[in-house]
C-alpha cells in the first residue's frame, strides 16, 4: 500500500514540485547515510519522512509557485517531522553543493526569488490533479 502510493506520487509531481522533491530526497539520503548508516536507499524512519515530504509537496497551497520551504509563511508540517526535517536540512544543506551541485544551485536561486502571496484559489498539485480528473469524466 505504502509502496504503491509512493510510485503514484512519483508520477504525480512535475516541474518545480518534482525538482523540489528530488532535492529533499537527496538531502534525506545524505542524512540517513551519515546518521543511520544506510548507504543504499533509506531506513524506515527516513523513508517515512521522504514520503511525508512528497505528500506535503503535492498538497502545497502554492502549487508550482511554491517558495522554498525554509521561507514559506505556511506551516504545513506537523511538529515532529518538522523538527526532523530541520535537522536534515541543517546537516545536508551545506553538503548538497558537492553531491548535487545542480539541485543545490537551483535551490539557492529559488530562495532569492522571495515569497509569493498565498493564492486565493486552491492551486495545489493535488487539487489540480483531481480537477483534471473530474473534468475528464
Ligand atoms: Zn535514516
């Protein structure tokens, strides 16, 4: 069940949201290798965090205009995963430049762009996806 939803979401995210997810996933991987000794894939705890991040990206109210998470005015994470994610970012952030320079540079550029206003309409990836689906029927 979990695996299936993971596969589905990989296909669901696109554009900026997918790049953002790849960045987050790469950061969790760096963190997991160092802190949990898992060199291929992720430990259960980190896999769960990655999955959680993916769901949040899918539901992000900014949709494709999402600001970087650390500057976002909307607090969508629950306290526990938020705390863990903070630790991941703090640890992996500086290491990203060496491991994944392209993703890291994109993220830094993105960060400079500033924060858009919260859209009045729901433009989350999830919402648009559901809308597209219901229009087809
Ligand atoms: Zn781990």
